[in-house]
C-alpha cells in the first residue's frame, strides 16, 4: 500500500513540475520582468538605467495616462450598466413562453462568436457612413457627422460595439440563471399578488444574484482591458479621447520608446484590476450570504 | 381562463420585441454581405446606394481579397494555432486539474493551485512587453510561441474548471483500478480522462473561441515573422484596402465565415460550453 502511495505521489510531482515550470516561464517571469522594467528608463532598445520610483511619480502627473484611466473607467462603468440591463431584459424575453426559442437564443448569441476586431471594422463603417447618411435623410443634424470623429462622442461608439458583443454573452448566463428558478416560486408569488415588476424585484432577481455577480465581474474585467475595439474603431483618437489603458501601454510601450514608463503604467493597471476584482468578489459573496 | 389569455398576450409582446431586436444583429451582417459583393462604382453616398442589393453577385471581391490578405495562409495559421492550443490545453490542463483536484489536503498543491489560478488576474498589458522580448530571445517569436503562451494564459481558467469537475468523480473509481495493479498514470488515461469528457467539451469551446478571435497575442509575438492569423491579417492589410470598402468587407466576411460555419454546426455545444465555463 505504501509503495502505491509513493508511486502516486511521484506521479503527481512529475506532472506538476513541468507544467508549473511552463507557467512560471511565461507568466510569472514576464510579470517580474515587467515590474523590474518599471524602475528603469528603458526605451525598448539600447541601454538603460535604474531610475527608482521616477516612472511612478511621472505616471501620476501625466495627463495622457490620467485621461486614459478616466476614459477606460467611464467606458467600463457605463457599458457594464447598459449591458446588464439589456441582457436581463433579453434573458427574461428569451425565457418566456415563446415559439422558436432555440432559434432566438442561437441568433442572439451570434455576435459573441465573431472576432471583435472585424466587428469593430464593420461598425466603424456603420458609424462613419451609414449613421450620418441616415441622419441627413431624417434631418437629425447632431448625427450628420461621424460620432467617431468627435472627441466628446467617440466613446459612445466604442461603448455600443462592446455592448453589442457582450450582451450576447451575459444574456445566456442570465438565461441559465433564470432556469434555476423553480416554477412554483412564481406560482406561490402569484398567489401573493407578485406579478410583473414586483415579481422580478422580489422573487426572480434575488434568486439569480449569483449570475448577476458573474456578469458584473466578467463585464468590468473585460471592458477595463478593452483593446481590439479601440484599434478597429478609433485608434485612440480623436485627440486621444478614446485611448484605453491597454491601448496606451501597447502603443507607447511597444513602439513609442516608453517601455519602462509604460511598464510602470501596466503595474498600476494590474493592481487596479486585482483590487476591483477582489472587491467585487467580496461584495457579491457577502450579498449572497445575506439571502 | 383569464390566466391563459394573459400568458398568450405576454408571449406575443415578447415575440414582437424579440423579432424587432433581431434587426440589431441582422442589420450589420446584411450590410457586410451587401457591401462585400458590390463594386465601388455602385456605392453612392446615399443610404439606398450603400444598402441596396448588388447588381451582380460576383465573387471578384473575394478573389481579390484572398490574394491581398494571403487568405489561405492566414487561415492555415489560425487553424493550426487553434487546433493545437485546444489539443494541448485538454491534455495539459486536465492533467494539472486532476493533480491539484486530488491533492486538496496538501499544503504544497493548494499553494500551486492558488498560484496558477491567480494568474487569471494578470492583464495581458503587463506581460506583453516582457513577453515580446522574451519570446524573441528564445526564438519563439512565431506560431509555436503563440501556442505556448495560450497554453499558459488559459491554464488558470481551465485548471479551475477541471479540478472543480473532479470533485464529482468518486475516488473509488481509481481505487478499484489500483487494486488491479494499474499505475496512477495509466489509471488517469484509462478512467479519469474519458470520464471528464463533458469538461473537455467546455474547455475546447471556450479556448477555441478565445484563441480564434484573439488579436493581441499574435500581434505582439508574431509581428516580425511576416505570418498572419485571420484577425491579424485584417489589421495588417487594413492600409492596403484603402478606400475600397468593398474589398475590405469581402475580406471581413471571409474571415468570419469559418467561425460562422462552426457555429451553425456546433451551436448547442458552443452555447453549453460557454455557459458551463462562465457559471462553474
């Protein structure tokens, strides 16, 4: 028996070591290297010196970095709200007694499987040519020029494209949540006069809070890391009004000679993501306990 | 009687809303198809000019787009990377998930589990600059390096899924095999690996979708290799399309077709996989 125990232990160790080594090589080591570069003035080539906390101090006084954080957080917050409200409505509709349920669910999930870069290019054309042409036809002058070329409105375009794809995902998660609500809950609620909005607020929603949490975490994390949509729609413009954090790090870090500085930006971004994710999980698990 | 009539009514409202809502999905796709088939001369600045059906359904744009973007080569790279990543993920992540799931009482393995799973919080933004350097130094600035990176990036999620699934598989199954003298390694491949089939499907779907559509990793790692994946080709050849939107849209449509076909064939598995991956 103990011979077998040894064999088992050895096998587990032989599985773990190479896989863990691979993970450390391509996740932990680059993470540490990134953190180390953040204390240098490295430009991506040539020699470099240690500069201590210089990059971090500069980071907090850099207007462009500050602007990208404001844009990214605004985008993430607004898109998360829009996506979750619309997804919940979609899920309720798709979960009601309708015909061709399978077809509708399949069709509404479609946007999510398409690559976000190409979706971005398609919507880029839509915002640049179709919307202004429609506006001219109907006389809505405020939309007669592309929203993507307006520094104050371009983020709305990015928001719409992010939402178009994310709603598909969040809807099917809400549907699977709604399916966990037993039919007799509604029947019992119906006897107490809980119908419509009341039924949703007091019966349905509390029961699907775990799914709501999943969607919130998914949304916030994905939208904070937004990249493909930016590259396809605005390339950060106009006037750097839609530069997401990932896009700024990519653009200035990879080819803009700010390897060290953007590494510091990436470290701060990493900390922000961890703090937000942990806070969300703490918050949602405490909510679930209350119920 | 009254009850059935209200149910019937709400059905109809839901139906109408759903059909109307469908236009938000059909319209962009319709626009893509129509523009992809037209000639630049058919495109006027008015809505009807852009959205009317093409006069001739010609495949010329697609032929030209295939030539400009080196379509078949990009498709081959995308397929190669996706298939190998999915295969390796199923093999490697299930093994790791099994090992960690079966050693929940060990401090060491619990630490390894947390260590790997916390990799989920690491944004690609912090890894990309060091990884671009590192893969170049290691001679991995190519499709093979991209695959290795994907196996690492999706490890946290997939290991969590596998080790979670394992709690439903009784240890007794393995112990029976042990009595027959089979080693842990053999028992795994003969008994546990086949039992985890539903989880393999989930992992395959979420990994495949993520890899197939990813732009950032190949953009950063394969930049110098003059090879493209399908999405990367759209980005790299954007300037060559110029203002010939018909050519550009033909290329977009071509790049969407493989995943659309896959979705039509495996819709059920994809929906199940995506839900399982998110909810578990």
